[in-house]
C-alpha cells in the first residue's frame, strides 16, 4: 500500500513569532558578547571597591554591606583581579559630599585601578555622582550592570550635556544675529570700561588667583585618602623621609606616577594644614 507523503503545515502566526523571538534572542546574545568583549570584560587587574550603606546603623550591623561584599568577592574570582583596598560610605542624608567616594576616586586614579561598586542603584541618577565620576577620569564598573562602566555613565551625562548645548547654541545664534545687525556685545561695547579700569584689572587678578586655587584643589583631592595616615605618622614623630618610605612600601605612588620623597610629603602636608586653617577644621 502506497503511503501518502505528509502535508507541509502552513506556518501560523504563533510559529512565526516564536521563530522571530528565537532569532532576536540569538542576535541579542551575540550583541551582548560583542559589547562584553569590548567593554564589560576588559582586563581589569586592580580594583578599588566602594561600598555604600544608607545609615550608620546599617554600617555597624553590616545590613546591606555583606551583600555588596559578596558581589565584589564573586567579581574578583570571576575576573581574577586584585583588590587594592575598599572604602565604605555611611550616608545619613545630612551630607552629600561623599568623602569616602572622593578618597576612592583619588586612590583609583593614582593606582590606575578600576573603581567598582556592587550596585549602581541610585548613584548614576545622582547628578553630583555622575559629574564626579566623569570629571575624575577613572574607569568604573557596576557589578549588577557590568556594562554600566564609563561608557554608560558618559551616555547619562551626555543627555544633560546635550540639553545644555542646545541652550548654548540658541544663545550663540541670537548673539551672532545681533552682531550681524551691527550690535556691540559685552566688553566690546563703546564705553563699557569707562571708569572701571580698576575693576577690569581686579578681575584679571581674581582670575589668576582662581586658577591657582584650582591647581591647589586638584593637588589636594588627589591625596585626600592618604592625608589622614600621613598626618598620623607625622604626629607619631616620623620624619618626612620615613613617611615617604612608608607610602612607597605600601605601594602608593604620586599623581604623576612617581615614587614618594620627603619634598612631596611636605607639600601634601603643608597643603592639608593650610586648608585646615582656612576651613577652621581642627
């Protein structure tokens, strides 16, 4: 008896959608591997871990902290990297300067290490945090979203930057149109500086002073994590040379990538003391 060949079934909408979903899944997986190969799994050799808890009570009890530490430990095993040190921020809601973050950024920048947080959480949505990371120039990875490194942070910052640029472009266009009509703008206006020559000179001096202040601030922020330990050594009677040798023995380098010497130690301590007198800190 001749067997009839089975009829080919018509593809249904469900079959088609399943096929599309399968193809999309494959492409998404390939894209994820491609992005990971370029950004997510870079050869991270050294990391600075930054932990964050909301209250002092959580900081003492370890609530929330243990989970972050476990995530970092797993990351270290998976990537085979070295933890240089860790910083823990205990936020009370009364201050937004995040001193431990400043120390972590300064240390990571000097050590050419990657700053790692266990959970991106609300950090990337905080304008101050985003700006601080981008301005610091340090490499950054969030373990819960490993592709949210400097690339992603840059995208978040770029949105705000784009809005600011649009406003700036409109302002420039309006000023250009005004110039085209023959209008004089700013200090080019006739008589703008009449009777205010002294103010102009004072403004120039103020600009020079601000530039010097910016240089000092950059130098101070670069070693904000080391200053307390250096001051303790100084109070304990250690010489500048001894402090420099201690820093070198612990693997610390200057922001220029050089070994420490007594002159550099003195400069850092002098700046810290001057800042303390200026701010009234004891």
